[in-house]
């Protein structure tokens, strides 16, 4: 489940539209609500949470008891990935703010994670193998 898709289904708006209409703090609350709802589903799922969702108390609380994987990459790696993306998503952080957000969120993500995977230099199949080994 992708948090952005759940958010759109629940509110009828994209993250960018919510941020424009209600502000970034409201967007983060909506993202946390979408995560809480996804985690409450009776069928286990892989959930791609919005980056701010675990920063909200209810989003973080809902994650307890779940197997949480933090796919970690250094800010410069994330900036390179965003800069090389073929299509810009206007609600994602500007490259200049990535380091600031990383510094603000990294400790919380580590605290909530069952597994931290440093994705720097790893191919997707290597990341999957690392997660699969942890689940086995």
C-alpha cells in the first residue's frame, strides 16, 4: 500500500493539494491518519509510509508491533536520486531541505525500525534479500 494513494483515496486530494489548502502540518496529520488506517487493515501488507507519518505520535504508535523496515540512505544519495528522477513530484522536498529533514527524522526512524537497511549502493534485489533474510 502506498501512503500517497491511500491519502488520495481517503481525502480526494493529493499531498500537494492538501499542503496548499490546509498547510504542511495538516498534510502530515493526514499522512499519519492514512498510515494508521493502512496498519489497521486485517490483511497484512507492505506499506510505503509517507516520510512524515512516523513523526506524528499516532503514526508512530500505530507502527508498534509491526515489522518496520527503514530504508536508509544518506542525504546526498537521496538528493541525487531526486535530481535524477524523470518526473518531479511537487510535494516532495526540495533538494536543499533533504539534509535538514534527514537530521530531524533519522533518530526517530531508527527508534521505530525493526530493521535498518542502508540502501546506499545496493541494488533493489540486494535490498529485498536483506529484508527477506531478516524475516526468515
